[in-house]
């Protein structure tokens, strides 16, 4: 029995099937994303979406939006495609022919049209802008012809296409297919088959295609797509043909071998862990010798904070140590430049934020726990030392070490923490002054840095300095943040202390090194459990706090107001689990294990095999935002790995 299989009853019910999305990537920035019934519901959906070559900033563009298949028997056409048009009208309703969808290895759809049984399997080629689709005629009682109509977009993934006369509609014949490039500045799209088809020029604009998810989000949702003609190819019972769409031409004779090679490299989604392992690798972005981590799909980018927060889980927790090292090397190169000159990376966004160096040391600390202090010292001691000295010398433009050792930041004008929502140029949550997780991460970084260089006589003065700062700030941290109710203020700015119960305090108690003792940690943990914990992670704000907005819906303004004021974040479960296990020890393993069940349930909803960006703070905890999010996948994986090691 497949772990991720959906039958006819679900597939033909659009209310159940359209919310289920699937994602495949090539680990070089290109992806394929749509719903399980191949009906695009977002402008970012597409059969082949690629990053534009030569651009420093990651910017995906939709070349091939979709490919409609038609089965022809006895001259009668049966169109397997599905689109939503103006007024919510669905056509041509090809989903009614679906008998099964299986996503265990590769997305596999089985259609039945009368006596015809046809399967469709998709494979995205690793580190190449190419998708392959294998069609197999499992059964047929008479001569069968397949037709394929490509819907072309050639646009930025967050924009929409409008019918125009500026396109270059020329279709150039190539080996077993055609090539085209609708607009200057775009790469050529090559569409080919494993054996020769007939190409028929029959150009049309398909107008008023609607994207229901964009409609829900209150953003533009209607576009026109160009269909230049169609391929026609006869197929016999038991025969398979492969369609290729890519940005380079390929020999049709290579398609079968290429398909089989990619199939052999796949990790089958036969368990919760394997689903997340596949999802984790989809965030990898390799650009020649530089390696990055995308924040999510389908509208993610390369963010410094998200990269560092997700690196340990998305690499070390799935035994991809080399990928951690290569991504950290790319980040370290950019951050060393920032520390030396103030130069901001054009590729890694937000590298200037004040908590970035603190998250970098946290990520390296996780590397040490996964390898050894000796290996970590050899590889990262110089970088850790540079960061700690840079911060201790007060050279960061927006992170200031005060006399009592605590660190302060200015977040009035621009949001500086992971709670980064902005409206009208101002932070929705103006966290400024002394932020609880910044100071906890600073204390943790100082202690870890001292541990890393312990015994190194050449670094003795620096180690003594870091230990002194950590010891100096320990009591001020408690005096500043721990209140009479037993939880931690979210931030303190002068005489103002924010009373909101937020999950940032859980980061403070989940770190390896915390200024709080076990009793104090337990008090904070109890309140977090009572007010913030959900089956989908921790709420970003307690229901008992002012301004609680649990449901992430509405127009862009409403969603920005809600983003960090109630919805739950799965990534916070990593710090919650760390804190729980530090308070309760091995007796807490079964409890944490049970908590993860809520995430396993999500493998067959939302983006199949992955975790959404956020979830409603109230039942039924529906997934919202980006359909696959790096930090969420990473921290659940890291928690799974922690439990596995403790159980060993």
C-alpha cells in the first residue's frame, strides 16, 4: 500500500483535490508545481518554472504553464486537461477520467477513458532545467492517438500574462519536436518526444484563466496563455513515450536512459521521515560553486536568517554533511565581506539583520553536535571568533552590547527579527530595544564560542572575554525578561515591557546554553504549553494576549496584520522539543514523539509530503502561506533526529 495514494473518489471531487498540491525541483532553482489534478490554482504554478540565467537574485519565471493531453479513439477526443476560467467555470474537466494518483516515488496519474488506461509519470531532472513526462498506454482495445497542447507563459512567476501582439510565435522544428522563445531575453524552450510526433500549427490565446488561490488572497488572479499548436502521436498498447521540456535540446535517444537514471536516484516517500527528507532536498539551490538554501516554494527566495535556521535540519539531520559545509561556506564568504566592509550580499537577502550572526553560530553549534568539537574547531573556529569579536567590539550597525552584557537593537523603522511583517513602511510588531531571543542567542553564542576554543592558548584572552560577558549578562537577563507570572517578556524597550505571550521565549529556553535554570525553564515551558502549543507547532501569539488573529486569510493588508499575531509555526517545535527534553529528560521522549503525529497528518494535505509556511492558530489548523517551507521541514527533521538518537 502506498504512503501517498489518492483514489478516484477524492480526485474527481475538486473541493478535496484542488487544495492538494505537489512540488518537484531540480535543486538548481527550477521547479514544477501544480495540484494533484494538474489544474493550476496559483500564478506561481507551472510545468517548467526556471530561474533566469545571469541574475544574482533568485527570480523564477514560468515558461511552460501546462500541457493538456487528449486521448483520441475512433475519431472521438477525450481531453484530460483541467483549467478554471472566468466565473469559476472548469473546462475541459479531464479530472473525471482520473482513477488514481500516486506520489510515493514520482507523481503518477492513472486515467481511464472507456477501454483506455493511460498512466502519466513526471520526473524533474536534477540540476538541469528539464522535466520529463512518461506516458504509458496500459490498455486499449483499438487504435489510440495522443495529442498534446502546450500552454506557454514566458513571464515572471509573480506576474500574469495578458494576450498581446509582441510575442514571437514562431515554432522551430527540432529533432522530434519544436522550440520557441516568445519574448527577447528569455531562454529558448525545447519540447521533444522520445519518438517523432506530428506538429500542427494552431495558435490560440486562451483567455481569462483564473487562479483560485490568488483570488482567495485578494491579488490579481486572471491571465491569458498562448497555445501555439499541438503534437500528435500514435501509441500502442504496452508502449511508453516520453515528453521533454527544457532549456536545452536533447537527443531523443537519451530520454529513456535519462528517465530511468533519475527514477533510480529517488528516495521513495514511504514514511514520514522520507517525505520530509525529499522536501528538505528541494530547498537546495546550487549555482556552480556557490550553494544556497531557498526559504520556500512557490514564492521563496534566499534569506540569510531562514538559511541558517534551516541548514542543520535540512542537511545534517538527513546525513548531508557536505551540503551543510558548502552552504555555510557560501554564507561565511558573504558575511565576512559584510563584517569587513559593510557590503550587503545581492543574493542572500537580509544579511545585515542583527540576529544573523547569532543564528550563524547556532547553526555551527548544531554541526558540532552532529560531528565533533574537534572537527568544528578546525573548520569554523576562525569564523566563530570573527563574529564574536565583531559583536563584542560593537561594530555591528544595529546590535549593541550594553554595559551589563545584554544586546539591544533598533526595530522601530524596520522589522529586524523573524517577525518581519511590515505595513506602510513600518513594522506591524515594533520589536525594539532588548529582544528576548536575541539576548538568549547572544548568551548561547558566547558560551559555545568559549567551549569551542577551550584549551587554545592563542585564544585565551578572547575566551576569557566571552566568558566574562556571558557571566555579566546572566543575572540582567533574568531581571529584565523573567516576570512575576513566570514567563519571559518578548522585548523590553526602556521602561516598556511587552506583556504579549509569544514563542520567542521558547527559543530562549530551548538553546543549549541558557541564563535560566531548570526551574525557571520549566515555568516558561508550562505557559508555552498551555497557551502556545498546537498540533502544528507554536502559535506566534497567545489567544489570551491582545491582538490575537489566528486565521491567515483576507487581502494582503489583513494577512500582513495576522502573519505573526496568532498563526502557528511548525519550526518552533524544534526549540520546544529541546526545552521539554532538557526539563524532563528521557521521560519526555514519548511526549515529543506523540506531538509529531500532527505533522505526519499533513503529509497528505496541502503540499503533498511537505509542510506549509504557517497554520491557523485555531482548529482545524489549516495550512496557509507558502506551500513548502524550509525552516518548518528542517526543525521537524531535527526533532526526529534528536528522538532517534535518544532512543538509540
